[in-house]
């Protein structure tokens, strides 16, 4: 019993290392138990159907077991898993038409125009929830996800950089563009 307690107290990173070395499915179950709800919630956000979200969650964990050795520890495991889940969901939603995020060149003037002031965020955050949900369904999965990463899951710009594997300016630009498009959809289509 003490061995199980000791295993349960291991960090995610130590657990991953042990799973990769031994291919022990019982250790993987511990990792599954830690993150199944988080992965399910992300999948449900895309699928909007409980059964589909369960299937997607299982797919994520099956692929994760196979790809676990590719975790290099450059970020926290939870951030890496989030990126893994995010990519799976985007690919699911776009049905094999998903393309990798292109590392966009960002114009210096655009970066200067990025406002992180509270007034901009407040107008965005004051939207009615029911209309906001409808507007979120009208934008692309990529735009929706970056907004959810920032405003629902409260990931920092640095963490979003890690999830999307792009630079800070690209993250800020994508958030700005997604917010602008969401506000447009909200104002034009949901009056």
C-alpha cells in the first residue's frame, strides 16, 4: 500500500519517465486519473456531445500512451498534455483538413497597436454569455480555442506560446484577431 501511495505522490514528469521506461499501464492509469476530467472538458468544448467527448478523450489517451516518449520536459507535463489535447481536438473538428498553424510574420505596426488595456478586455468580457456562446460557434476552431485558452483556462501568453509552438507576438496577434472577429460576429449577427 505504501508503494502505491509513493507512486501517487510522484510528479507528473517522474511518472511519465517511469511509464516510458517500463511501459507500465498501471502507472499510466494514475496519469489518466489525474487528467481525464481536464481532457474530457476540452474535448467536450469541441464536440458538444458527451459520447463524442468520451470517445475523443479515449483517443487522446491512446495516442498519448504511444507518444509519451516524445515528452522532453521543456514545459510542465500538464501544458504539454494540453497542447496534445488541443491539437487532437482541432484535427477532429476540421476532419483531417486541419493544417498546422502557420508561423505568421507579424507587422511591427500591428504589435504596437495591440492593446492589453483593461478597457478593451472589459468590453469583451461584458458580453452576454448566451450570445457569446453563439458567437464562439461562428468563428473558426483555432480562433475559438485561443480565446478559450486565454479567457476560460487563464493560460498566460507564455503558456499559450508553448501550447501553440509560436512566438509571443504571434500569440498576441492571434488573440487580438480572434477577439476582433468574435466581437464582430457578436455585434453583427446576434443583435
